[in-house]
């Protein structure tokens, strides 16, 4: 394999046989003609060594598609350890590293679009959104609530997430640690924000976004509130550990109180109007604000969270 013209796609996985299969099949289907890339390898990191299913799934798909797949076992549970294990191997075999979650499917021009964005902007990192597809027919409010932010093509961003990203493997030399296991939420934002603080540019790719499969258990206002609470709690700790951030505690305390006030105001208004979408968003906003306040007051970002707001 010519490392300088290769992409390693990292896919950490835990007990998602069907999701892993779909993710690998979508990587195998990538169209890279005209990109200058002549090698593609998927690096799967299995977060439960006792479960041999990922090895069997990878072998089956490699045989059917010809995709080069490596499967590594990482016994330490969490999101950071398998991601770090994947990075350690990826930088050995490829000059470019991408991440895809094991509940996502990528369109066939996913990597080509990220490459084009990266090259057109001169950025070291290209990222984009992830769109939701529901496993079962969802309630009417779900599409609006699960919609994620979009930005202008090529615009610069302060951080990225691992659901849809491509970056230079050489950037890893800039950090002494990569994904930080202290964070239950947001360790990918923390990783990319620290890279941005070293001068790495992060450009937005507005096309060919992966699709995340949303199971029915997540289509629940309480689950959304818990997630927003956990994200809010992690944000202050992440910003405190980012060189470019200043006064993270007081700033996020004020922001958290504002989010709580906004959330409850909108929640009351939504109840009066019987507006389900606004009510669920407002509950999430209040939960996010509560998490910001707890983080600003010193709550551990790795501690379990309760349902918010």
C-alpha cells in the first residue's frame, strides 16, 4: 500500500453487527476516481474482545467486496480507547484518516467530497453533518428535532466530530494525547478543538453526508434531554482544556443560566400552543443549560447524568 495515497477509515464498534456491516459496505462502495487516492483500508476496532462477531463480519465483507479491512480488539471500554487504538494503526498505513460511526452509512462520494473540500480550501481537516434516518416510522416531531446544523460549503469551523471527518494523519504529531477518556461526551470535539488551537483549519463539507440510523429508543424526549444534559456538562471541561479558551467557567455558567431561562420560557409557550417540536427542543435547551451550569460549578464530565429539564 502506498501510504501517501491512502485513506484509513476508522470504525470503532461495540455489539452492532448489522450497523458495522452497513458501514463497511458503504466504505467498500466509495468512488475515488480522479481523487489521487489509490488505496483504501477500513480499520475496525472491536470494543469487546470476547465478541468475535466483528471479525466474522469484516471477513465476510472483505471477501465479497475486496475492501482491505483490519480488525483490532480494544478491551478498555468507552469511546476514547477504541478511537485512539484506531488512530495508532491508521497513521502507520495512511496519510489521511477518516472516521465513520458503526451506526452510519456513507454515500458513495462521501470521501471524494471531503477530499475536494479539503483541497479546495487548503484545510487540514474536512468535516460535515450527519443526517438522520429512522429505523421505524417516527412521530411527527422527530424529523425537525433530529435535524442537525448545516453550514456554508468551505466555511471554517472551530471543531469537528467523528461521525463525518477526514484529516491529515500528520496532525497527530501535534498532540501528546488524542481522544481523552475523561469525557463521556464530546471527546471528539475536544480532540479537534485542540488541533484547531495548533493552527489546523477545519473546513465544512456541505454535500454527501453520511446517514445515521436512529433506533426507536432514541426517539424519546427523555433520551434527548439526557443527551443534551451530558453534552452541556462536558462543554465547560472541554473548553477549560482547550488552549484558545479563556474564562470558560464563568462564561458557561452565564450561558447555562440563559439556556435554562430560554428553555423554560419556550416550554411554557409551547404548552400553551400545543407545539410538540418546540416543547421537546425547549426541554433539551433547559437540560443543556443545566449541564453547562453543573460543568461550570465543577461537576465531572465523566459522571452519569440524569434526565434533564
